[in-house]
């Protein structure tokens, strides 16, 4: 089994929490993505997740992220940044995609 | 000067069913302590606080000196304002740094019920755990919201501490609390203060009424289980007729004595302070100063025949006529605790069932006991309740079941963990409330609500949900949110229940303002337990009746286009027979 040392930062839109359980409806896509990130971290990746409503500082501090917000608005969230590069915007990627970006190259 | 508490602890909590006189008792106690040379802070944790009126000083979120009393300070721990301050602390630094749409989205997310509850709780924990604000005071007197809400507030330190401890994956669902997650020490310090008998006294305030005494007993048990063992009982509003021969006065006194005789044993074992029924409302420092004195105060001096005072108003029977004509719809009884929402809701249900109409009678109040009020089952009435614990369990179960197909084992484990968040309770209760609101499309639903503050949080949740639904809805699609149904006069009748006394009327007016801000227009006001609508010659009762008649005129002139009035029931208002008589009286 290969492993990865890449760094992923996930910039979520404003939400109550990363699985959305305290929102009006639980979105299973959110829960699935949370589990996928858990999996990614277990492959050695370093994963950090920021919620706009809870850690606005992370969005303001990162120039890449701030610029995306200024140019495209909150619709560009969630934003996935790997090693400083935006790899995905406006949706939650699948485990296959995460796998590909991480360069793990194995079946998932 | 009378000092009711020989060795007062630093923290004094006044709790009890709404309308039993918590604010008067707490304020009078604070006043006595301050006059004894202590530095005292009186804090209201009731979202519908009337501490301002009782102390005669406008209060805010920081201690304000009370004019005329050295050392006495007051403050309102207003959850909405606490939430506003919290939001501003989070958002303020990013205005002008992040684009406006980002700031707006943060703001919207921090507007839910959970933020409001958590922010208020955080301020409250700060007072208990020690803070710059709290430290200068020898005594902090808490005038709390009616029972259900207060129990939740007192249980939160434990709930959040446990959740933070047990959530292995770094507590992802701290919800709006995440900004405060490093404050666990503070919650533990708050918890320690609450359960230390040297530092905290719980004062259970009650009236000489069976329902209020039973609620005091339930609170005693629940808080003792939380470790709050240093407790004391205040019986407020004891009444003895001035002269013999007045039927209503005799019955009121008899009912009071009987309630005290049947007081639950563990309550009887507590140290107890009795306070006589006053002829006038306890508002202002002067009235507070004589609160603990033995004299009931002067009533009417004149000899008057037993007669009702003032105009007559329609009763519950007229309301029943209109609801029956529609054949479906929601009637929500709202108001401060203790004004008789449960009694009025149940009486209306009994009246409608008596006419052969099926009725769904329900309550959103965790501390309400509709079935007790109704007594034996009545044909045609289906009784349900929104029980937060049961709803939360069912909600967790439902969410997990629904997600089983789309999540793997790890995903499910993560979801289960997050669903343990104390936030889930707010969501689950809101879902249950929504179901009931919708069911009124097909049936007559009579809803007894929790005391004001709690209900406002629920409506607030309905507002956030409404906005979120609208945002997510595609153009051209029809969205029906619970808020829309609550705003529709053809679906929902909100009846504001109050007593014809200065403070309750002001509180009902505030509630009406809050409802109007949510675009909900109350259908009518209802004055319950009206002495003015009863017949009495007792001087103390007549003085109160005369003041009531003035208040009712004031309601009609300034607040309500429609007013219903229900007389004081000389019998404990429980059971179908007595309730139907109440509904029939006009």
C-alpha cells in the first residue's frame, strides 16, 4: 500500500458543523465526504478543514482563498487546496478524485 | 428589616413555574442583601425578563447600578443580545477583509437557535466560573426563566463537557460553540460552583397551588440529581380572607390550604419561607422593600356587595365557535409561564370535543403536563407531547436509517458520533414541531406552548429554516415552510394568554412585538384567572379586581383587537367537568 504526504486544505462554506447534523436536514454527501477525508488522512495525507462560519481567519489569511472569494463569491466553496493549488471548487469531490490527487494510484 | 436568608451563599438561584413571583422574590432578596451592606448583582436569565420594570431601572448586558440603593446592581442576560455580541466578536475582524457575501454567509449561519442558546449559556457560565464582571460582587442573585428552559441551562455545562470529552475525532460538531471550545475549564468551574452547597442555594419559588408545588418537586429532584443539593422553598401568595362570608375568598383560601397539606413530603422537609398575597402588584423598590413583611397590605376599605367589576368580555366558548366553523387549523396558546396556557388549551379542547369534534391536543413544553390537567381520557381528544429526549432519540435513529444506504461503516460511525451533539436536540424538537404545524391542515390542533423564551427560540429556528429553504429552492417551485403556515391567519390562530396585571401585560406586549417581527399577527389576547370577572366582596381581592379592570381596558385600547376573558376558577382547574365549566363562563 502506497502512502502520501501531500497536504490538503478544505475550505467549507458557512455551516453549523462538518457533517451538517445540526442543520435543517442532514446531507449524507457531507457525511460521506467527512468519512473520505478521514480515509485520506489514514493514507498519510495531512488534512485540515476550515468552516467559514467558525474559522474565517483561515480564509482571510490565505491569499489564494481570499482571492477566489473576492472574484467568485461563496459559491466557489467548498474549495479544495492541495499543496497551495486549487484542485476543486463548488462541490465535494469523490474518494476516487482525492485518491488521484494524492497520487496514491490504487483501487479504492 | 427582615432577612429571609440567615446565611446567604454567594450564588442564589430563584426558579419555579412561571408567574409564581420569581422576579419579585429574587429582587426583594437582592434588595435586602444590598441594604445589609453587601455588593449584590441581580441577573435575569429569562429571555422574556421583566427585571427592568420590577427594579425600575433600564438594564443591559452589563451590571447597571440601581438608583437609590447603594451596592445593588442589575443585568439582563438576554440570549439574543448575547448571540449578537458573539456574532460580532466572530465576524467583526473580517468586515472589509473578506468580501461582503462571505461575511453575510457567516452571519446567517450564526443566527440559529443553537447559537442563541450557546451564547447565553457562555455568559452564564462566565458569571459562575468567575470573571471580571462577576468578581466584585458578594452575592449574585439569578432570576431564572421558567423551569424547562432553566433546567436546560443548568444542565448544559455537563452536556457540553461530556460531549467534548467523548468526541474522539476532535469534536467536529461543536456547532456554533466551536469558537468557544477552549473554554472547557470554564464549564467545569461552573459545574463545580453549582454543586457546592457552600456557594450555591437553589430557591424553589411556588404558589399555594397543586400544579406549582408539583413542578417545584420535579425541579428539586432533577437539580438534586445534578448535584445542586442546597435547596430552599418559598411559598408566595398565601391568602386568608379578611372577613368571613365571601364565597370566592373562602374557596381561594381553602384551595391554597389543601394544596399545602398535600405538598410532596421531600418539599416539606426543605426550609420554607411564606409570603402573603399582596393587594397590589410588586413593582418598584418601595413595594419590594416590604415584600417579606407579614402584612398582606391594605385592600379596599369600602363595604361593597359581591359583584363582578368592569365590563364583560367573551369567553372560550366564542373562540370554540370560530374554530369549530373552520373544522381544522392550529390554535397556539402562547405567553409567559404560569399564565395558564396549558389550562386554556385543554379547556378549549374539552369544549370542542364536547361538541363532537375530534381534537389533537399537544404541547411543546418539556415541563407541561397536559394529561394531568385533562385528568381521565376524554373521547375525541388525542393527547400528544413533544418530548425533547424521545424526539432526539427518534431523530438520531431516523437520520442513521436514512443514511444507511449511502454511507459505509466509517461514514455511519462518524455520523453517529456527531449526532451525539447537544445541538441535535434543538433540531429534533423543531422537526417535531413542524410535523404538528402541518398536521393542522387536516385536523383541529390545539397547541400548548412552552413559556415565551423557549417558544421564541423555536420560532427563530423556523425563521432560519424558512430562509434556508427559500435559498435552496429552485425558481418557480412551491415551498411551504412551517413559518408560512404560522403566518397564515387561515391556518393558525395565535392566542396570547396573560393575567390582567401590569407585568404580565407588558410581557405579552413584548411577545406580540416579537411575533410581529416574524410576521405573525396574534389572533387575540386572552386574560386568564380574572378576579374582575368573578364575584367577590373580599377587600384584598376587590382591590386586585379593580386594578384588573383597568388593565383589561388598557389591553383593548393599546394591544388587542380581540380580547377573551376567563374568570378565576375557585376549583383547581383540572378534569373535563371543571374545564368545560371554565370554557362556558363568559
